[in-house]
């Protein structure tokens, strides 16, 4: 993958680091010369095990990254889970689970890294979804659509609050060819691909490329922006 990113001497804090998109973002950043501190529920090389919905756990993880690396220049929030089903069938516990994993985690991450990002005049990128732009469907559920829409507005809010110190942007992909689509069964992926104007699903590399652009100096005039690698599912 060709990247516009130059990350020599920079440190990325990445949530969802063990996931399909997170692993590619991490590799891209390292290839660009940067250091990656990953957070995930799953253990792995260079990953701190962290429940990003837990206030204390996020604060401790950020403090540990700063202790080890001395700085945080970039933050990418890839952590999240998908829901499913109609609103009338959703338990309150499931609503909170999906909202917390996608949205509350983003709030906690932004709050805990705010000072470090201001010090480095850094960059923050949230991962939203077309579900947050077009209302979503029962395929991913109401809580997922609402959480991803709220991440878009959190992006816009922080772009204004942190203006002049931190650039805050968002990537809102359509269906991405990762393990998250396994729930659709053998015919689900081809059906989704046929629904795209491009005729293909986005890959993790496609999404990572958008993230890398927003982290790069090529996007220095951009803040509060939502990039749309949706294969035409959403037309801006």
C-alpha cells in the first residue's frame, strides 16, 4: 500500500489494534517510520490489553503510553462492535453495550489524550460508518447507527473546541471486507459487493489509506472532515 504519511519520530495510540482495520493501520504507521502503541481486548505484540469502555482502564493505558514513549502525536479510534436486529427486539443492556463500545470509548479516548495531543499539535481520527450517515438498517441495528452518527458529530465538535492545536477528522467507510462480515453467511459478502457502485467491498487497506491521509501533512488544511470510502453507498 502506498501511503502519503511520514511518521518518523511520531507515536500513534491506536484502539482496536488487533482488528482487521487496526492491524493494517498499525502496519502502515510503522512502515512510515512511526511507533504504534495499540489498545485492544485481545493480547498481541505491541498491544496493551484494555477495555476502552472502562474509564479507569483508558486513563491507565494512556498514562502508560506516555510513560514508555513520552509523547502521543496521533490517535486513531478503530475499536467498536456491531449490533443487529429491530429496535423493538433490543434489550437495554445490548443498547448500552454497542453504544459504549463505539461511542463512549471515543469520548474517553479523546478526553484522556487531549493534553498530550495539544502538546504535540497532533491529530485524532475516528472510525465511523455509512450507518452513521444514512440511518443504517436492522442488519447492524439502531444502537450502531446512532453511535456512529454521534462519532461524526463528536468529530465536528472537537474540531471546533481544539481548533488551532489538534486536527480532528473521521473516516466513514461502507462495508469493509473483514471478519465483522462473517455474520452475513456465504452469500452476504457478494450481495453487499453488488450493492456498491464500485462493485467491490472496501478493504482494510482502503480504510487505512484514508486514515493515513488524514494523519499526514497533506491533510493539514482539513479538520472536522468526514471521508467517505463507501464504494458509492453514500454519495456526498
